[in-house]
C-alpha cells in the first residue's frame, strides 16, 4: 500500500521514521512519499519537502514566512491528490497538519491517521471538532488521552509511547552498559557526581533558562555540571551564559548517556522530562519566561491542565517539582534540587513514583502497534 506521511520537525522525523520501519515489517509492499527529514529518507521512499522548509515557530517567524507556509500547504495538498495514497499519516505538527487533514477529508476519500495527537486537552480545545470531523483514527502516545478523545466522539487508540522504545533501544546498545568512569573519560569530565542540565532545544529557551540553572547550582562544589547540548546549537552559544569562573562542560549527541550517569537533572519542560523519568533520574522541571506573573495568569486562563510536565500529567499528581514563569528563581531551583540529590529527603519518593509512570506507559512497541492499527484498518476498508 501507499502511505503519505507529513512531519514538520526533528522529533516527528524520528517517530515517523520508526513508524515507516514498522509499516515495512507489516506491509512488505509499502511505498512512502513524505514531508519529513533525513531519518525518514534513510528508510526509503520519496521526500517531497524537508521539514526545515516547514519549521517556523513563534508569531513573527510564522508571519514573516506565511507565503512560504501557504505555498507548502498548497503543494502538499496537490501532491497527495496526484499520488493517490491509500492513507495519509500525520505526525504531530498540528498547525500544518490539521489544515491538511481538513482538505483530505473534504476533497478525497483517503483515510487520515494522526500519530502523536495534538494536545488539545491542554490548550486550543476548539481544535477537537476538527479532529472529530477530519481524522479517521487518532494514534495516541499518552495513556490518559484516549478517554478524553473518546468522550469527544473521536476514534482514538493508545499505542504506547515512543520514548519507551527509544530508552529500551538505548539500554540494549553498547552505551546502555557504560560505566560512570567510561563516560567521564570519553568526554574528559571530572570524577565528581554529575548534575545534568537540559536547558531546552531552542536558543530562546537556553537564553532564558541556563543562566538561572547555573546560578542555582553554584554552591554545589561537590558536583560537576554537564549541559546536554541541543542539535543545531553552536557550543559558543552556551559559553555566553556560563560564568568565566565556572567549570561547566557541554556534551553533544549524548543526552541519554549523560542522563544515565547523572545523579539528578534540571530539565526544561517537554519530552525530555519523560525521558529523564524513564532513565530514573530525579529532576526539577524548570521553565523561565519573561513577564512571569502575566504568563502565570495567562497559563491559568488558557491551559486546561494542572501540570506542564509529561511526568506529572501521566501520573495525574505532582511527582516532579515544576518551577514555571515567576516561580523559576535560583533560590527555588536550588532548594528543589537539594531535595533530590543523594541524601535529599525527596529523592526516593520521586524514584518510587517513576515506577508508577513507567507502569502506566506500558511496554515498548509503539511504532509496531501503530503500524498494526493502520494496516488492519486499511485492510478492513478494502
């Protein structure tokens, strides 16, 4: 069968590529055409556009590149109709993909699958009507989502979380059995216990968070701070925010290796919070924004959920401390971190709660289960 996939960013490229591999294992005649990235290209098929031509974030960049975005949408719609796939598979990236779903539903008979569903339960809940109308099957990666979607009359299936797959794969690799000494030697680090710092994947996040994270850890002379460098960020950018009198290391392309050897971590909100929990590293979730009080007020008005970290959302309780907007101060981060390093009075409780989160996520195999749902649905419709 022919599958048309659309992914608009690096994480989607990863998850879509794994889904493509699983589809090939289930459907040996699978053909792919896609908007995506290098990982999808490595699986095979025809890449129509790279996600770098799609990935604009923030009001000003989107407005500036609006003609390009609209042009890409138009080309994508025409390309889908011309190629005539058996299924369109949308991967995250709702701003672009929901418009594609609406077009495909209204203008063709091609079934639409959405892998990694838009988080309408958190904000922009009005989008639920679009999902109900335009998407045939939602393939959810968060266990609490399915009840929400079903209450809103959407066909949703929980297939597992790809982070579980990624961590399992890491543990089975050569680095999954790496010792602390091997990791520190390979990266020319010291022998002190490590505090991992994951300050975000975008320059704005790093600018806003890193300085405060380092201020909060200045007193921990018994530990070494190691930053997980984000893809596409030059090492010199991190140096702007590291005080001249601090010895802070940056390692790139080794986030799982770093977390596996860390005693604790400071993590900006996002998928990284869940990955940190799956690797059983106690963490403080940190996300600073300017105009903190105003942002906190808007958060209470706009967000439909109590928490911002995936760990707490999955557990449906506060497992990890969330310091957001005006709550993220050096003092608050320091006090929260001291509770979860070795000897801290909150460390074991957090590790125990991680076990519940891991249990709720279920076993690995998200891509395989998603592929099975897609192929079974298409086979039934034939």
